[in-house]
C-alpha cells in the first residue's frame, strides 16, 4: 500500500534517491557514452544531442515506462504484476552489459532502501520487493526497484518518473566530466537545457502501455556491444 505523505516529505525522498551520493551504482555507468567516446562518435558539441536521443528513444520508452507502470502496480500491492514488468524490461535490454548494469543497480537500490526506510510507512513494501530480488524470483532492474521505493513512500508517479530521468541525465553528465567531454559549468548547462526534453519524455512514459516497453537505439546497441569488449573501461556501461 502507498503511504500518505506530505508534498515536502515526498520531495525529500526524491532528492535523496536522485542524489549522486546515493549508493545505487549510477556512478559506475556512462549509459553508453563511453562506448560512443571510444568509437569517436561523440564530442562536446554533440553531447546534448546524444543525451536527448537516449532519453527519447531508449530510456523513455524503456526504463521510464516500466517505472510508471510498476509504480501503479506496486501502489496496489500487485507484486506479480510488478515482477512481470521487471521481466519485460529486462528482456527489452538487448546488450548484456546494459542488462547487468541495471540489475546490479536495482539490487543495490532495493537492499539499501530496505535499510534507510526501515520503520517508516511503506517500508514493508520495499522489504517485500527486496526479498523477491534476493530470492532471484525476478531480475530486479533499477527502474522497477525505484518505482517500488517511490510508490511505497508516497511519491506521485509523475514526480517519480521525472526524478529518475533527471538522475539518468545527471549520471550521463557526470560520465561526460570523467571522459573530459564536459567541465563542471558545461555539465550544468547540459542538465538545464535537457529539462524540457525530460518533461516531454515523462508525459509520454506516463501514457505508454506495458506492451510498448522497450526502446529502439540500434547505434547505441552497437556502441554498447563494442564497449563490452573494450580493453580498458572506466564504466560498467
């Protein structure tokens, strides 16, 4: 059951879960950026365009849509439906490193959230999902684990989706910093400029049905496949 919480309380949850210091493993991911960089397919000027393409064609139809649908199912306590969405999202990720990165982050999130929200309204729901993931009854993808946490703590679905999309964009920007494709100022400009895209992607994800989960980014898949075999890597994805 979704807990009843004030707007300030739910906003604080969103801020905590999207904070770059939250140990969900997002800092280990470049979300395909390192693969593009290694192949010489992205530079400072094309960075924003790549992020927009990933949000619109991959993250929005895939992760964000799964989060939105799983949020509704978790709010109703329909854990079989949540697990079904989790499996659909897992199957939609064509590259092994993208699947494994999502699963590692999702399992870490479920485990950490079980501890930090212990004793608060909605904690039992998070514990239920974490137990399913530990028992390997479901893959445990990060967007679905995030949906469970947001639903359990009373964060509205639109805010949950937008927050997770922003977390993705912030992680992408951090990866650009480490790859020297951006500095701190230009990374913040990037995050501000991409916010209108996040708004549109959020609206689309909220309306998209379960059957349409899954993106279409063939070049991104090729870059990811090459990244899996790279001799040296800074990031897990």
